[in-house]
C-alpha cells in the first residue's frame, strides 16, 4: 500500500510555470512507474507524463517540450515541472503509481487543481 499526496497546483497566467510534487508514504525504489494524469471538466482522464524506475520517461504529445517529469527516490517524491502553460492545461492533476506502462495505475493521489488563465 502507498499513499500519494500532491502539492504545487494553483492559478497561473498563460506562459507561466508551476512545479507539482507528489510525495509517497513509503519508499519509491520498488515502484516501477510513477507519474501524472490530468482530467479537465467534461473530459476523460489522460496520461500527462510517466517515469520508470530506470528513469525512462513518457509524455503526452501535447506537453512534450514544455513539461519535465523527474523522480527522487531518496525523497520518495515525483515532480512535474510545467512551463509555457496554456489555458488548455487547466485540469485536476493526479499523481499515480503503477506496475507497467499502459496498465491501470495501482494507486492514485487525491488530485491538485491547475488553472491557467488567458
């Protein structure tokens, strides 16, 4: 079992930056995949970015070149650095922990709101 707690969301103007953090309740060394999904009002939850225990990363096309995911296993934390934010990035961002790429995550955080104003 692992609990995930996100922080760092907020309101930012278009073109601005935010960094999301996701702190795990136990060591992340044994967690293969960690990352972020997001869900905008009226839309399905979508994968934003993921990072494996071997530091392989995967990004949605819509955020490539703007968002950077990283993990610090010593701090049991995953980060999402978001730059050049757009209004369409507005969503609730959920941290996740999972076993393999493409599978349903095993654990979810409670979500943090990111709002980008135009």
